[in-house]
């Protein structure tokens, strides 16, 4: 059974940085992609960033491009989201997700089969 565990959320002032990590376990992640999504209060969950295990192809939502960086460590089965220049509108619960059906990048929520429990990120003004 696949398990995803996020860590690294917290409270930060606008302009600050946070680093989220997602540890994946339960099987060998040799294909597919990992994604980060977020859900703000009263809003639907939205895509943030994704990376493939093979080749390291990356895609970002326009709202975080240039500020967030996603990376993976295949040896440790971990994915990291470095978030810089944080804004109050980045406040949300951030979820890590995994899919192994497609070799390509997946950026749609429905393409992901496994989800972490989420970690809260709060950016104050």
C-alpha cells in the first residue's frame, strides 16, 4: 500500500520561504509522476507543481512559476517543494500526490491515485 507523508508546513511572513517534503513508501516508484496540490479555505483544490520520476520533467502552475521549485530524490523516494517569495494567497493546505499509470507528467487531480494527509502553509502579511 502506497503511503505519502508530507512535512515542512508552517507559518511564515510574506516574502519568506518554506520547504515541503513528501516521503513516499509502499512500492518502488520507477515511473509516473509526483505532484503538489493545494486547497485554500472555501476554494477547490488546485494544481501547484509536478515532476516525473524518470527524466525529471517538471511543470508549474503559472501562479507559482519563478517562486517555487519542485525536485525529487529517486534513491530516497522523496519529493520536495521549495517555496520562496511566499504571498498571503499561497496560504492553503498542501497535498502531495502520486500516480504510476502514466509515464508522462500528470497535472490533473483526477490522474492521481495516492494522496498524503496534507500540511498547512500559512503566509501572514
